[in-house]
């Protein structure tokens, strides 16, 4: 995310806080944890394709949680599923442009 995007988001958050009140601590913690888990998963599949069990073993995150996050990240174009000979889907991180 660029600095300009950060400024826009900051202003949007200020406007929302003024209208609806601040975001709860619980929701902020959930968001932080979600981002942390997704970052771990993306780092694992950045260079090589891996199945859900392989990702789960490497990250020490339960396979059902890994699958949940992969499904969400697929929806937003962060990962790409690839059919493997083993019958499992393999996942690879989508390459994005470098961020300033």
C-alpha cells in the first residue's frame, strides 16, 4: 500500500469513527491476527506451490484454518489454486507489484 493510500484510508477511518464510533478492540485484534496468519501462509507459498497439508505442517496452523484463509485469499486474488497429481489442490501466492 502506498503512502497516498494510507492517507486516504486514515481519513476514511476518521470519518467512520465520527459517524459510528470507533472500531472495537476485539475486531481490531481479530483483523491483526487474520493478517498475521495470511502473511505466514503467503510467505510459505511465495516461491513454491504447496498443498493445504504441506502449508499446515510448515506453518503449524491447523489445516482447516489454512484452507479457510486460502479460500478467502483466492477470492481476493492473493493466491492461485493449481490442480496437482496427488488429488489435492496446490496453492501459490500471486505476484503483486512492488509497493513503495
